[in-house]
C-alpha cells in the first residue's frame, strides 16, 4: 500500500479544526498547513468562494522558522480574492 500523497491539499471546509481527518469535505486550512509536504501546494475549493476561513482555535502563526523549515504555495482563483 502506497503512503498518501500530501503534495497538494485542497481546503474544502471553513471550520477551524485539527482532527487529522483529511477526507474530502473536512480539510481545514489549519490541517492543510500541518499536513502538506515540503514544497507542496495548498489550494482552496471554489465552494469556499463566498465564505471566510475561521480561526476559532486562535491565530495561525507563520513564523520564519515555519517558513524556512519547508516552503509551500497557496493557490486560489482570482474570483476568490478580495481587496
């Protein structure tokens, strides 16, 4: 059995949880940040275009240590971005 591929994860839940459940429909931004492989990509599902990602568990800190430990890319479509 091959290990799961976490090179690209799609955030598809606005709920701020960290229960380790990476099945489709239950991937939060916090979980994706924790699970994505170094050099990987975090994408955002189009279904989240009208919502706000909540951070009920507190601020997600992107420290220099985290950023230098592994680099990732976040991706969203232009229609999902607001000024």
